């Protein structure tokens, strides 16, 4: 459902619904707090959220598949990661949108509009399991703030990871549990029971 602000934005813009631009067909207005965006369906079957100006000036003609296909990169895992990155930041229907676009996380203009630009800046995955990770979680996807990481490294970098410091050593809660030889749930229970610090971090007897 469009917000009052998005309705005001739409009232000042040309209705693009149903228009075709290259491989993209405009489906509907995409709610946004910053600019007028349109949800489009690409001929390849994927969806993309595109600025109205980019559609009209011919800058964006596909979800990115046309550009990637020209370079033989459309079927690569890097392209899928690029597409998913944009989708969770700009598609309100994405199940993870609330953790990304919903809290203001964006993709820089160059990467938003060009898979080639993303590829040139981050390069290919250094190992098969690599995922794209933001170094500073308060900032968006942009050059200098992204790197290829293992899933474990990325998990440790989330806002939800509990970091604990004891005697000058800082680790996440799961690593402390592993070092102490106790279950994660046991360590969590000790913390919730407000045990003295030396007892919380006592190893398994």
C-alpha cells in the first residue's frame, strides 16, 4: 500500500504503469521515501526497481541481464549476488527488505544501475562459498565498504551478533562457548542469570 508521501510523489509524476522500456515492463509504482521508483518485470522473468528518469532516458533497459549476458556473466554466482543485493534493498516484497531497504540500506548509484560496475569494483568470488559483506553495517553497498567473506565472517558482522569481552579478550558468544567447552545455551543462561563474571566464563568442569 502506498504511503501518503509516495502518493504525493506519484501525483507529481507521469504514470508509467504498463509502459515498456527495452526488456522492462512497468508493473506498478514502488513506494520509496527518496525518489520515484517503478517496479518493473524483465523479459528474463526477474523484477527490478528502477528510477523513472532512468527508464525514460534509456539508461536502464533490463534488470541487468542484458548487460551481463553481453559479457557472458549472466549465469555467474556474482550476478545472482548482485541481483539479490539490489532486490533486498529496493523491493519491498523481498522477505529481507525490512533488514535492508526498510532501514535505509542502499546500493550506490554505480552498482545499482550496472552489474559491470559492481564486477569491476569487487571482482570475482575468491572462493565458492564467498558472500558479499558490508564492512560497516550502518552504511550501504558501495566501493570501500564491501568485501567477499565467508558465511561465518558475515554472520559475525551482523547487528545481532553478541560480542563478549573477558580479561581483555573479545569474541562472539558462540566462540566463547566453544572455548569454555560448554553449550551456547548454557553460556546464555549464565548471562541471563547475572552470574558473576568469573563464573560466567568458567570452563566446563
